[in-house]
C-alpha cells in the first residue's frame, strides 16, 4: 500500500511557483537564497539590522556558504529591543507576544506580527491538518484559544476552511471534565498538550476498567500534539489506549506558531520551507546541533539566522511519503533545559541529559501523568505525579533513570505524589528547576 505524500509539499511547490513533479531540494534552496537576498534588502528598515548588517550587499549572497557568513542573532537581541527590530510602524502591528527568555536573567522577549504574518501561519496549519483531517470531521482543541492569534483561534480558523467542526475546550485543568467532554462530543481528532493528553489517556484507561465492559472505552482516530517536546513514550501511550494515529507539530512563538508537521511516515517534521530557512549550527558527527531559523516573509519582525536554543538535525534523505525536501529530526530539547555532566561549567548539549531523555523513561510507566524535576548540585529529584490510588513503580523508574544519569555523575531521587487536576495556569513546557 503506497503512502500519501505530505500535502505540505504541494503548498511549497505552489508558493515557489513550480509544479509538484519538479519540486526538489535543489530548486527549493535556489528559491530560498533568492528570498534571503530580498529579506536582506527589506530588513534595512530596522535600526537593529541596519547596524548589524552594515556594509553587506544582499546581492553577494549567492550560496548557502555565503549566507552562513552572516552574523547570528539570539534571544538576547530580542529582549528589550523590539522597537529597534521592527520593520514597520508600531501601529501596523496586529499581535505582540511576550515570552520569557530561556536564560537565567528572568528577562522577556517580545515578538511582533502583522495580519499577513498570522495569515501565512494560518495557511500552513490548514494544509498541515489535511494530512489527516477531512471535511465533516469533529475536533476538540485542548489548548489556549480565547484570544486572536492564539493556537486554538488559529486552528479553528483553519478547520473552518476545511469544513470541519471544532470545539475550543482550552488547556486541561479538570481531567474528569475533559474526559466527560470527550465522551460527550466524540471527536475524530484531538489537538492537545503532550503531558495533558498522557494524563487524559490514563484517566480514560482507568475509567474503562471500572465501568461495564466497553462502556468507558474512548477511541480517538488521530491526535496532534504540540506546545512542548513530544516524547515517543507519550505517543505510544496514546496509540495503546486510544488506538490513535499520533502526529507531532513543531513550532515556536518566533515562527508565529507554525514550523512543521509530521506526515504518516513518522520520519520527521515537514517544514514550512517557503517561509523559513532552517540550519544547524556546529553539527556533531551525527548532524545534531543548535537549530537556527531565518523567517523570510515576516513583515513586522523578521529574524535572521536566529539561534533557537533547540538541538536537532536536518535529514536530507527522501521521506517514505515521497517528499524530497529536508525534514527536521528531533528536536532533542533546549540547551538551557538540560543537565550537563558534573564538572562542566558550561552546558554542552553533546554530553548533556535533556528533559526529553527523562520523559522517555518516566512516561513509559503507565501510572505517571506528570512529573517535577529539580537539580540540587549533584542530585536530581524527580516527583512522579499520579491519580489517587494508581501508584507508579518508582523503583523501576529510578533504576532506569540511573542508567542515563550515572554517566553524568549525577544521582537521582524519585518520589511520588497524587494529583487529580492540572493548575489552571499550567506551564506546558517541562523544565528542570535548578536549586
């Protein structure tokens, strides 16, 4: 049985002005370089870029090697400097988003977007959802959706264009209420936050055991996970409990939410190539390194070689779906949210343990629905969260965690505590708290 090609390729071919049969990685790269030259001319409207790129002729960027000689930018350039980065007047900004930086200073960065920036993201999301959504499908969005430009708002507008029915439920707080909503609404698809979906799936599993045979069973055809790292362990849980096909979305605020989406082949993220250029900074022998992104068409605040802080790699092989375009593998996680070996003053991702590495072990334990992680010098303390009466095997989890933390010279202490709901203001980004 042949696999359907990612619909994202058709959009990219249309965007760059060629037919799908002619689409190739080389043609895409040639087109992207031309867009980069246009971008370099455009960002001259910004005081920050005028100073940063002084003396650089946009027409001199003819190859990827030429492009990689341009200076990198980082979140420290964004924090507190949004006015100098703007390429438009403040009155033309449609949406301004404030996001905490990943460093230790506690500062924030502000990202500005126009209506056009939001519309480009919306169009990509609409196409990405056609990987598994069909006219007449019913979907519950268990993510934020109360404001213009929020994830739920963008997804609902996308689904309206597909002729699908959408319920914006919001992030899960009361897990039982979310369960009842799913039972009542019977969605074909759920879009949600990975940890919250893992907890909801466990609740469904426990309810099915307690009710009459088959009465409490919940089946979801597809699930799209977004807003955080998505470990394989959570995907496997949803497949096992709900019988779902699971897809992952990669995005970040800097990209105006949408960055890439998996296809049915589960071989990495098909990227938004006609709006973004991804590269890997200082890759190791396996191709992993820090991801940097350039946003071609953001009108308000374009980003040039912006260091995301995420570790991943670019796969240039042909996908099993038939796409010849580069795909993002990983990402493993944020450099700032990793555990370096004892004795390393500066975290080095190549030898560090990432939160994703911990999640792959922790969420293999069926009873775990969330966890907290703190580092105290040479010890990691992990508290496993579980439903009342549904005890996890802490000894097994501890043993498996030691297998990866011992090599870093770090001991681990595993405890457990009960929970039956998420905080109403829940930070979906799992973090290591350093004490």
